[in-house]
């Protein structure tokens, strides 16, 4: 069994947090949690019975009236306390992420800061959930418009950012006056439960924030079928998002779906090549390529293609692969064997169809879950990597000759989450950004997400937005009151 030292050992919980209490499973057993770098067990979490998931929803439902009616300022104070505690425990929370997810500690610390920023942002937005007053149709009448919390939220979060994907959902829900039940990935549940420890310490009333673990299918079924859950917020694959949306539609629940991507990254011939290479390293290789906004197809203008490919290979060769708990590591392990096999499949398919391997291409000697950062050239549209999200450290370079052709290729996908453009031509920036079919465009930068920005996609990449002033809207319903003076004629 792997072990690691925390300044606050109590952050490492192996129970679920329901109704303000820490609970075990009712005879259902446990789910073991493994370090992907070593494949050793680091802990376990309860395999809750479906009745216990129902209890968590009931706890959230019971807590809803008092939390909904609490002043926005009071809710903001508790969110701010939660933010302060997360920041205070940054090193321990980062250690837990790296132990169960694998990313280097430096990236895990970055995730804690990023995740905390959503709590801080929505603590401030809680008091800015404004309504409106509209002139009425008759003398002495007004239309009053307010935003009301949608109700109990069921949130399902992924393993690749096990802290930030939770705070990005919890913070706006709580700020709006909703209560929430969070189901983290079974691969990375310990980060979620640590957030539960800090939420309890911050003083959230029992039932306002709940964390459950167990069978994913059963929890999803309960979330989508239970009439006390009024909204589902999910981050994960498009396939699962479609299933959840279909099931949620039976009771007309609100849904926010942050789903898969197939992000193009375009390097025009006028781009600063050094900046573009750094952008690819960030957009493609951060978190070992395991990011929904990761650059999946890299289009490089033919005039600079060879030069760019060479400089990218040089940069990739400087990335250090190893256990994320070690110092000076740039790339950790992939999450599991299935992830490794998908990377190998995409490389094999590309090379069988004419791609050339410029760097990497095989598993790394650091261990079976590690993979060499890889660069492929001579990529073609019929290759699997062009059609599917690789979710691994593989940069496939495609040639293009014209602006029109690269826009057409970039948009030739059912997904529309993120895209990246590298150019120094201001007119081109406007044209291409407008033409790309996606929810997010990064220009001359490979890091595009922050709490003030509306994160989300179009087409099969999902519906709804997280973060920003718009991110709280998905957790509210509009109510209007038609008001007429009692003395009006």
C-alpha cells in the first residue's frame, strides 16, 4: 500500500459525507483507490447502497428551504471561508491529487489554486444575482423579475481534474441557493472527500453539501430518476452525457453538460514559432494530454511545417517523465491501462496510414502507466486521432495551405469545445475566431480557462457554461411577479 505524509492527515477520509455526517456503506463493501504511478492501493471509499444515495438526496432536499432563504451575504461568507481553507491546505490537497490521479505536484498545486478561484469568484457573485423591474402594461403595474435557485443539484465529476471540477460546480450552485450531492469519479474520490472535510469545517449547514461514492450506473440512475433532484451537472464523455440527458428529460430536469472535445490548434505562417511551440506544450501535454480542452489536432502551415515540427520535437524531448510525487517532473502517468491502450491504438493507426514518428511513440521506462511524449507528422483526416479524442500525450501535426481549408478541417467534427489559433495578423485573428465552431478560442496562448470566463462548448461538446457571471445562471430559474397597485383604477 502506498503512503504519503500530509500536514493534516484528517483530510484523507475514507467515508462519505451525507447530511453533515461521515458514513460507511451498508454492507456493500468498498472501492479501492490506486496510485496510477505505482499501481499500489492508497485507500478506499464506501460502495454506498442506492438507498444511501437516496438518503443523500433527501438530506439535500430537507436542507434546501433554509439554505435558499438564507441571505446571499451569508452564503457568500461561508463560501469565502471554504475558499480560505482550500488555499490554506493547498499542499496537502495537491498531494492527494497527485497520489490518486498522477499529475506532477506543480500541476496539482496549480489545480488547487484554479479550483479555489471558482469558490472565491462565486462567493462574490452570490450578492450580484440581480433581477429586474419591467414597466407594466397598465398604469400602476410593474413586472418584477427575480432569480430563484433551481433546487437540489446532482453533480457528477471526472478524474482528470478531481478538485477543480467539483468546485466549479459546487460554488455557483451554493451561491445561487441550491443544495448539492456530488458523485466524484471512482478513480479519484479522495480529493472530493477532502473538500467535504473543509466544507464541514467552513460551517455549511448539514445537507447543503454532500459527497457520495459507489456504483456509477446506480448513482446516475438515482440522480436522473429522483424527482427531488432538479438539475444534473456532468463533466465527462459525450456518450455518457447523452445517456444522462436522455434520462433526465423524463422528469424535465435542467442539465449542464461539459462533454468531449476534439480541439484544433492552428499555427499560421505569420505566427511567432517560439510562442506557438510553448502553446502546444501547454495545450497538448499539460496533465499528460488528459484534458477535454487539450489540443487534439495540430494544423501547421506548410511554409513553416518542418521548422515547427523540429522545434516542437526539441521542446518535447526536454519534458521529464516520472512519478508526480518526485521533484522536477513534467509528465506523470496516464490514469490507467485503458488510457495507455487508446494512445497506442491511435499511434499504431496513424503510422499504418502513413504518419511518421518524430519523437516518443512507446511506453516509458518509468513504469507501465507512463508514456513517452510523442510527436507524429504527416497526419491525415482519415486517421483515428483526427476523429477521436486521444486523451494522451500525442501531438499529431497536419499540414495546411490556406486559411479557408484549415477552417473547414477544424470544423469537420461533431465536437465544438475549444480551439487555438497562433497568428500575429489581427484581421486573421478576428476572421478565424469568428469562423471556428466552438465555445472557446485561445489566441496565442495554450492556457485558456479561468474563473471569470464562461467555460463550455457547442454541438456534441455539451450545453451550459461554468465559471464567469454566466455560470450561476444555470443554477437558477426566472420568476416574475405581475404587480398592480391595489388602488389603481
